[in-house]
């Protein structure tokens, strides 16, 4: 495939276009910081046309069509992984690992339809799950292709016409995704628009949109929720987290330091389930911090396209500047030697708790003397997306995990993947509203209709 970045394009009613509105920011090569393109947006009238087309579109997307999309995407996964790495700075080894989510989302959606997820019978009464109508999928820049595929596949499987908008900072893989989908579904059932907050606001304000699935930050989530509230429109919001890792007193030092280092640096720290707060037993803190520091210093730092890179640059120089301006250098420790050029930011541990999500390779460090205190520290922020517990006694660690206020809590694990393919991915508190997941996202885009003949079912009591 070509090594050139694809031109940023939109797709409205089956017609490709070139977005012409300059957003005033250069897209960069994260490895060098050099500009490679301009961030652009779809024109207002073209966005309005997409909304009008979505309002009149309808059609059932059969499982075979979803499978065909998946098959075509599988052949393009290396290219999609490269585009996401080049846009975000995430090492190619990690974007490649996430690639199967792109095609797998469509296969999973197809399998759910085949298994009857949209129709069941309860004692002779039918429960039909029907499409809510035009669906808006808003996707951030940190893992654009996997998140877009998950949302779009389920919205299409539900029978909803879909408008996809990805972040203006990572628009490339969405073009490849759209090319494949457009080959298999009617024009009005899938459309792609480009742009930033203004385009997002135009789409969210439209009453034609009947469901919004948004992944991003709290400010964007509040805007989506505020606009949707007046319409009583369902919205699925995943708004990030400030996730704790509780290291128990009996934790194996190798396991604890590995978990902390991985959670701090996976996707270069640019992911919603990254480590935000490291909670250590006071009498082992020095030992564990020394081990974590050694692991971080040993990471292979380099450009995202090097297959041996373990830690790469951040998405944009502005993001680096924001992180630097928000941190107190006197209360922090950074690890590793970063290249002089490019958008690199060293993994950093801060003395004390961190109240808000940083969205970078930064975490606060606090200590405790009693396990009850560790749980209190873990639950001390208003977020509730992910939690982690490390301990040698698995049952004790599970007991602590059950007390942490988060949608998912992993014991002795730090993978980017969920605990189980078929479990929900909930968000508590400021981390969002609703649940994502293999079954949950499909259900989100539907409404239930219950149909039956009265009297066919009756409760009998004795």
C-alpha cells in the first residue's frame, strides 16, 4: 500500500468530498513535530445535507453484509494500524494489536444479529428491538479506528443510519474505514464528516439525530448531554477516568512494577483506562518506586513506526505543552531519555494524589498503612471507569477490587483489553453515562417494542 497519508475526505450520500474549512491547526508527524497537513472540517451546508440524508435513510443491514465488511477490513488492517500510529504517535506494535477490534466489531455485530439479539419471545409475547433512527458516532483521536468500528458496526447492525465524526487530529483511518463500508451499504446508511468541536456541535444540536454515542472528555460529554436532554434523546457517554492501581502489601514486586509501568505508558499514556493514581503500601513505597523507575527507564523510546518502539511521542505539540504547563516540576519525577525532536513527554510520577484525568503518561503517587485506607484513596475522586489491584493473595485482592467504585476492576492484570469479550464496560460518576460492550452498544442504538395478544400469559398465584 502507499506510504503517503490519504487525503482527508468526507462522504455524504455516497459522494466523496474534500473538506475545505481550515481549522487553524497543523496536523503533525508526532515523531518529529513537523507539520504534515492541515486540520480541516466539512462545510456547514454539507453537514446539513448529511443530516437530511440520514433522516430519510432506512434499511436492514444483514449479517452477511457485516461479515463482508469485516473481511475487506482484515486485508487493510496493517494500513489502518500504520495510519493510527502515524497520527497519534502510538507505537505500531500497539496499534497492530488493536487492529482485530476493527474487523472483529463487524463480525461480533453480525453474530449478535444471527443469535437473535434484536428479537426474543417471552411466554408468547414478542420483544422487538428496533432502530432508534439516525445515529451519531463521535470518536476521539487516541484509538480512532477501533472505536469508530465498534460504534459504527453496532449502529448499522441495529438498523440505524450512521454519521461518523472522528477527531480532527486523527482523520486518516476513518477514510479507509469509510471506503470499505461504502462498498457494502446503501449510501444514506453510512456517512463520514470531518471537523472539530463546531461540526460536532452542529450534529449534536440536530433533532434529526436520535442517538449519540460519544467518547471524549467531560466538557464534550456535558455538551452532548445538555443538547440531548431537551430532546429526551439517549446518549452513550464514555468520558475518561482517573484510574487507581492499588498495590497490596503482599504484592509480588515484579508484578506490581510491571503493572504500574504498563498502565502508565500503554498508548503512550493516552488512553482513558491508563494509570492516574498509584496507591502503594507505605513501608514498600521506596522499593516499588525504584522498581517502577527502572522499568520506565529501560523502555525503548522512539518513533511510532519502528516495530521495536515501546514508548513513542504524544499526538501533538500542543498536547505536550498542555501537559508541561499543568505539572509542578518540583513535585515530580520523570524517567527515561527522550529524543530532542518530536512530541515526546517522559513518563512522570507526581508526589501526591491527582484529582483530574491528565491524559498522558502521568500519575500521582500516594501511600497507605491500612487496606481500608487504600480503598478510601481509590474511591476519592468522582471518576469511576477502571480500577486495578495487585496482590499475591488472589481472594484478598478480589475482595479489595469489589470495594472500588469503578465500572471494571482488574486484579493482577494491566492489558488494554477488557476482562471478557461479553461483559459490559460501564462508566460511573464523571466517567460517563451508560455502558459500552459487545451486547450493550448494539442495544443502545435500539428501542424495545413489546407486541402480543392480551390474555395469552397470566400470572397464577396459589
